[in-house]
C-alpha cells in the first residue's frame, strides 16, 4: 500500500491521462482532470505526512499549469488512500512518499526536497 500511494502521485505527475479510441463513427471524448488545489489545505495529523503535503504544494507551483489537473487528481487520490490507512503506518508511508517524490520530481521541482529525505 505504501508503494501504491507513492506511485499514485508519481504516475500522475509523469503522465497525461490516456484516452481510448472511440467506437467507429463517434467523436473522441477528451476528459482532462480539472485543476483543484483543495488538497493543499488538507491535514493528515501526522507531522511527516503534513510535511509531505506542504512539499507537494511547493512542487505543484513549479509544475506547468497545463499539468495541474493531473497533479491535483493524483494528490487527492493519494490523500484518500492515506485516510484509509492505519494511523500507525502513516509515518513510514509518508517517509517513503517523500523519498520517492524527491527521487522522481527533483528535476521538476528543484530546491523543494530536504537533503535528509
């Protein structure tokens, strides 16, 4: 589950939604996630998790505007997954998420990630 949570955001940040080909004779339907930064106000109640949310909010500011919808969707899914986790597992899960985000997003969000992550 920890790995899954980390991958939700990383996948959302690294790719655009894929659309399937419509049936013959129908126009393609494009559904892009809409930007919704309401997740940036959420608090998990665990220091390292709240720090992760704050770091991701800083990173979002550096992501191209056209990718904000995908980024926001990934963060909302990640936070929903955290709400379903056992509280005892959250500190470790958020440590892993910070490390994974630092590894994957340091080029996109330089200077955001702490050196000790």
